[in-house]
C-alpha cells in the first residue's frame, strides 16, 4: 500500500513477526510463526502491546501529544487501558521506497521505540518515518512493537525466561534478517537503533548477542543511565508479580507455578487496570529489567572487559536538556548522568576497537518547545530524524527545516556505510583521547550542524567543578 501523503513510499503497517503471545504463550519467549501462504492485511497498524493511558498530568500530554499513543477520541488523561493496545501485538511495520524490489539491497533501520518500558509502539505519530524514506529514497525503516510492563518483564520466579522484552527485540531482528530482502532490504546491512528505553534495549542487545547480532550497526539515542535492577538493593525481586497476583485473586502462597497458571487465566485488561490503579505499599514497577546473566547482565563493564559485545559501529547521542525543567540545577544534574553514560560507553567500545559516532541534539524551535524551559528536550530529536516536526503547530523556521534534513542525511550516511562518513559528511569517530576530548556533532544550535569537543560537552564527567552544557532556554 502506498502512503497517502508520500506516494513514493510503500508501507506495510502490520506484519507479525511471532505468534500471538496469548493463552499458554503469555509470559513465554516469542514463538516463531509457522510457514504459511495466508494473506495478511497490512493496510492498518496492528495493536500496540498492553499499556495504560494515565490520568496524571505530564509535559508530554500538554506540549507534545504527538509523542503519545492515542486513538481518535481518546483523551490524554483517559485513565484506562489504551484503546489501540491488545495482547496480540507482536508485529512490525515497514516503510520502503515505492520502487524497491528484491534486488534493491537497501540499508535497513530497525527502530525500537521508547516509553520507559511501560508505554509506546509503532503508531506514535511523531515516530512515523514516511517523510524520511520519501526524501531519501535510499533506505528502509522498520519499527517494532514489543511486550511492555508486566507482560514483557513479568518478574515471576516460575518462569525459565524473564527477559521477554529483549527476546521480542531479538525475534524482530531475526525476522528482518530472514525476510527483509523480499521488501528490497539488505539483510547484511541492518542498523538496530532505538531511543530512550529503546536505546537501552539496543545497548543491552549488543551485550546479549555478541557473536551473532544479525545487525551490522547500532544507534543508541538518549539512553537512560540504567534500566536494570540492582539486585543488591532488592530484597525480593519477585514480589511485584506476587502483589499483582494476590490482588487479582491468584493467592497460592509460595506456589509460584500455580500463581503463574492462575494469572494466565486473568484478562490482560484486568491485569493492566490493576497495576495502574494500585497505590499500595510497597510500590510495584515493571519498567526495569532483572539481570538474568543470560540476556541482561548485572556487570556490564565485565562484558566489555571480556570482549562480549557485538562488533559493529554505533551512534551514541543525547539531548542538551534530557529531563528539561524550570529548575536549572536539576536539569543539569540529570544531564550529567545521561551524558556520562554515553561517554563511558564510548570509551569502553574504543578499548575494543569499536567506533562510536556521537552527536548532541541542541535545537530549540518554538513549535517543538513551546515553553521557555523545554529547549532540546528528551525525544525531540526524533521529530528531526523522522521529519515529523510539522506535526507540531507553530512557525517552522528555515533553520529547523535545514537541521532536520541535515540530521537525516548524517544518519543515512552512517546507515549506508560508516567507514566513509568521515569523507562524505565529515562525521569523525569519537576519540576521547584526542585533543580536547574528541569531536562530537552538535545539531540545531544556531546552525544546522557543527563540531564541539568532548571537553565542552562532558568535562563534568571527570571534573565535578565543570558544569554540563544545558544551553540557555529560549526567552
């Protein structure tokens, strides 16, 4: 089916990559689809994985509703299960140039959405890539759904595998590797990339599948400092699942297997509603992952020391105001945590001879950041990359358009061939040992792109007296 707005783009909006994780397959690793000649209707998006639309106020709901997964008529404070979510959710969407065929061998960007491990999905308006594919005509984008919250990170001691979210990502990569050639893609040139929680999953993926990643390169956009549970600070990692089970009538004491089987009989809607209405003590959370030492590791530095990381170049980036707020000291503190996470990882990768290409998103455009303190806030660079900035109401400057096109061109150059981007677009690999701490691209700060130094951006990582760059918010 051709995109309504960009007629030089063909889109396949619902392509299952695993069996529906329902019934006995709830809380099981994703299962391969059997061979079939059945026709699939891919003209509409499949449902996102189970999630909840909160009643609370948020910056996203007030200023960036295009970042939320909302159906027509659904309020941003609905206080119920998201209308567009369902348990049969393991699908992906594909956007290709209309001309693409089996011999095109186009590079593939496989995107893992963010959302804190509890929200998100393919159909988030700001993350639809048709404009980018239309403009480039040189690449394919895949975006995936994966299980969230208790369904992707169940925390049940009865399960042999608890890292279901990671295994969903792996299943999607395997599907792309085996099938994308039929859509015009090159299976040997897949970039696995993600933003926020999706960035964290991409990073963790490189440690989980060091020997057969199937992806040739990686993109880690605004990775949170940590999305794994510190086991030394946790008295009972299985308690959260048990609390939900007891609350839903599955009280089997210490019999975790009976508890699990009972929970498999409970409607997914009831489970989501219970979790999101729960206000008891202790608090419960299913956003951070349990280190199982198989797919999620408690000691990531040890994985690097052992060389257990996927071989392939990577993009690492941050926004200049990741957790923007009106209190500048808090904004700066958070910024330091995020930037230093990227700096440390880039150094570890360099110790293994792995190249990392870094950028800082610093654009401050009024239609994207309508209040003074937002600036280049967390997630807003996706509007530039996907070319979806026109969704936001307001004046669009020439600099905003040029910045978007420049970011698209740089990431496309990396996607096509990282070994040439120093020459083609002038993006050098990051070298923390170079003069002034190496070079990092900065997008959108009074010019579309320029180089800044590692010392400018992250000297605060090793010298606490030096403040982090968060830039002046627009008056």
